[in-house]
C-alpha cells in the first residue's frame, strides 16, 4: 500500500468517527429531552448511550490508533538521543 492510499484510509476513518460522534451527540440530546419531558426516566437514554457509545469508541480507536502515539513517542526519544 502506498502512502497516498494509507493517508486516504486514515482520513476516511477520521471523518467516519467525527460524523458518528456528531450524530451520537445530537440523537442522545434529543432522547434526553424526550426522557425528561415524557418518560421521567433515563433507561432509554442509558441503553442508547451505552451500546452506541461502544461503536463510537471503536471508531475512535480505528481513526486514532494507539500505536501511532507510541511511534511518535519513539521518534521523539530517538531525536532527543541523537542531539
């Protein structure tokens, strides 16, 4: 895989995460208002937040992998050692 394809894949993952996060926030706000006004309980909100939240976290980890952070730290330490 060349660098351009890898960059496109990463950008697509970040866009997917951001879109999913915005939808998550908007829909959960609407459900919270409905729960406050009509249901007087938050079981529906908790259910949606939990299960949809798992998907949002999964998208986050795909968009911003932890190994990239590790690689950046390694490169930073290597540059310090070279000075």
